[in-house]
C-alpha cells in the first residue's frame, strides 16, 4: 500500500458488502501521517499529524496498529479494522454527504494521552463514518475531524441506501391564529366581552 496519489482507484471489488438482510457495512483501515510543519508555525511546532487515507481492509493488515514507514521526513501508521455501517435512521446524514461537492469519509482522531504504540505520542483514529450528521456531532463535542474523498463506487452505494431510506420530515400545517384558544397571562381561558349595536354588553367564553 502507498500514500495518496499512488494507489489505484478503489472499486466495488475492493470492498466487502454483506447480504442485504443485514445492516450494510464496509471494513476499512485508516492511515495517519506525521509530517514536518512548514512555514512560521515550524518555530513553535516541529511535527503534526494528519489523516492520510481511508483504504479497504485487507487480510494481511492484521488487527493491530503498525508503523508502515518512518524517516527524517515523517511517519506513516496503519490502523486496521474499522467497520463503517449504514443506519436507516441516518439516511439524511448520508444524503447530505453524497450530494455535497466533495463526498468523503469522515474520521475522528485523538492524540494518545500517554505513550503506548511507539516511543512518542501518536494520533489514533477513533471513528470512521460516511454521515454528515456524525461529523457534526463530533465537531460539536470539540473532537478533531478530518476527511478524505470517497470513491465514486462508495458514493453510489451510499446514495442508493440513502434514497431507499430517506423520508423528508412532514411539516405540520400551522393552526391559524384565529382558531387558537385565547388565554390570559396566567394561562387560563380568557373571557371575551363584546358590545352589540344597542350598547349592551354580551359576555362569552
């Protein structure tokens, strides 16, 4: 496996699609890259971590994270075994993604809190999704979110699922103000007093 730009375009043959009777999903691996910081920021920070790729899971990836390459210019780490599922109740989130100008995989990652996988802290992916809503929730929680483009085959797969399950929310017709019950400032039914042409007062609820 190589980095961005050098790998072959992903096609349906790269992905495993379960039987239609189960929840659709694909198995993927995430590649994280450590690179040197350029420009003025290099005065305060030498390295940074970025999302490099989301690639189809392969049997020879194994089950544990591993370093693919490390050198003076940075490092490349592989994190296998992420299941990206499609949920029918999140069809709108998938539709928002695939109808955007750049449909993508969303990856949420965090820096290690203590050294565990290497001799220094590294960035570890936690979640992978194709839902715009998932990405929004993670951002709201102040998580780090990055994205990489999804192939046309994946986009079509997600689009078909979203179209099959998305039901636009039905907006209830607002009740005209004239038909709404009148209440006083305490929330109790108001008593309306009107006058007829003779000047007599006519009380009614």
